[in-house]
């Protein structure tokens, strides 16, 4: 999971550092949209209305984007795993949600 994105980047763009940074920003944007979807669906499952869930999702994403807790995940090319792992976790949570509650 860590080496595959680097290999794809190398095959597509070579050793150009600009494209590495742009790829990190792209992964971060994917992570942001998955976070919005997860928060909205999670809150709807727990009885929040459509409007409240959407507001909470956008508020959380706004904080996630603005607060520089993990700025190195975007700035530092070698820290791409910090962005890829939350995407994999979000997809896993989505699959767990589709399966339903534990029996």
C-alpha cells in the first residue's frame, strides 16, 4: 500500500517533485470527500436530520482542511501513507456499515 502509489507516480511522471506534491494534494482531496460522506451517513444513522448531518460534515471537513495537525502529509512527498491510510480506513468503515451491526 505504501510503495504502489510511488511506483505509479514514477511510471507516469518520473522523478518530478511537483507532480508528487500535486498527487499528495489530490489524495488529500479524496480523503476530505470521503470524510464528508462518512460523517453525514454516520450522523443520519444516529437520528440526525439531513441538514444537521450535512452541516456537521462540512464543519468537520473545514477543520480538517484548515488545522495544520498533519501538514507534512501534504508537503512532504514521503509522507503519502499518512493520506492513503485514512482513505483505506474510510473504505473499510463503509464496507462495515454495509454489512450491518455485529450479531
